């Protein structure tokens, strides 16, 4: 990081390091169901937001999207396996009591 020019403040608001209190407030706000989503998007997309909080919110959004896609793929795989097995009749005899 370069040093700021003479006459400018050493650390502007977006570059200020967040304290433990600020991180606790951030985590509590993000844990509120609907409000947390709004603040997550606001802090991730705002240009005047703290850079540390902004990067954290972007990482949370990426993590949640990847997790959602992974769960969706597993769900589709499990449903397709169930439909495929019912179409092929693989487990039909087991439900009727005649395994042999």
C-alpha cells in the first residue's frame, strides 16, 4: 500500500480497520433473516462501505451461491435416482415382500 499524499487523512472511512465490536454488530445484523439479506447486499454493493466488510459480504454471497447450487445438484440427483429406480422397477419386489 502506498503512503497517502501530504494533507490527506491517514485512513479514510472505507479503509478503517473494523474493531471486534464492529464485527460483532455485523454478524448480529447479518443473522437477522430478511434484514440481514438486505444489509448483506448493501454492504457488498455499496462503494462507500468499509473494504473489509465489503469483501466479507462478497465472500458470503459467493459461498451461499456455491452451497445453494451444490445442494440443488444433490437434490436433483437424488430425485432422478428415485424416479429412475421406480421406472425400472428395481425396488418393486422389495416393497411387495418377494425379494427372490
